[in-house]
C-alpha cells in the first residue's frame, strides 16, 4: 500500500522538478501535486506534505488566495506529527503557520546562485538532514529576498548561510530556504524576470557546482522519504 504525499505547488514554473525523479524511486510514496492557482487546498495532507517555493510572499493572501488554507494545512500537519518539508516560500510559510515571522525584501538583499550552507551541530541528528550533514554536503542553490527572521517558539535553527537562516525544524516540520529540487536551468529561467540579473552568469555558476548541489538534493529527498515511512509505519 502506497503512502500519499501532498505537494503544494504555488506556481506553474516552480515545480517539484528533480525531487519528482528522486522521490519516484521510493515505490511506497504516491506524490499528489496540488496547484495552488487551480486546485482546492486539501484539508488533510496524507502521510507527508511538501510545500514548494513561489513568487508570492508568505503574507500575500491578496494575490495568492490559497495561502491561508496552505498555512492551515501546514499547521495541521505539524500538530498531527505528519512530516512537512517546506522549500523557500514553503519554509517561510512553515514559520508563519507555526508562530514565526518573515521579513519581506530583507535588507541583506537577494541571495542568488550557489551558496555554502553551514550546518549546526543539531542538524546531524535531524531525520532529513542527517545524511547530508554526515557526508559534508554544503553546496546549495538559492534564490530569494524574503527571509525567516523570527523562529516559532520551540523551533531549532539547523543551518545558515553568510546572511540568512537556511534550515529550521519545528516538530515534524522542516523548513529549508535554499532550493534542493531545482536544476541550474530552472533557477536561471526564474532570473529572466529580473533585468538587473545576468541569467547566463547565474546558469554558469550553478552548473559549475551542480554535482555537489544535486548530491545534497538527493540526500534530502531520501531523508524525507525515510521520515514519511518511519512515521507512517513505525
């Protein structure tokens, strides 16, 4: 019997991407993609929940009317001890849904391209991050300007880059600010909406580091799958 994992996709051009392939190898997981722009957000998340990135900010209910239901779904999953993986906007929504705060257009500026992630000591014991930490996988791909600046009560910071919080855990929820799912081509495509950004340079930088970036992404996909299976079938 397969375990349903709900995937909230906010925008058509910010998909599950390489995570879809990496998680497809987990035969016990059934990925159910829900479009925030076109589908109703479910009341329950199944055995796991992945919340992807997107163009809106974590408070932009006026332009993304599905966000209140998404935050409710995240809060419900954490309350029910169901694994949640929030990526970029999903990371920020996890923080807001559980009592934290996000700063829109953070003064440190846009973080874009290949970054170095510094893991905390506690990250080694995290069920999703542990494999990556043990293998010393620290190269990640990033694109954001909003940031989690106040953690929910009881949350634990697990990673930082030079300027930003990159990962935190609260109960069964893990938020990661970077993009473990995205290929260099996907992120470079996003930058084409920003005339001040050299998209070709971004692509070249990410491609040069992609072997290490992809290794981190695969490790996190495996970690998430293991956590879903462990919590659903103890």
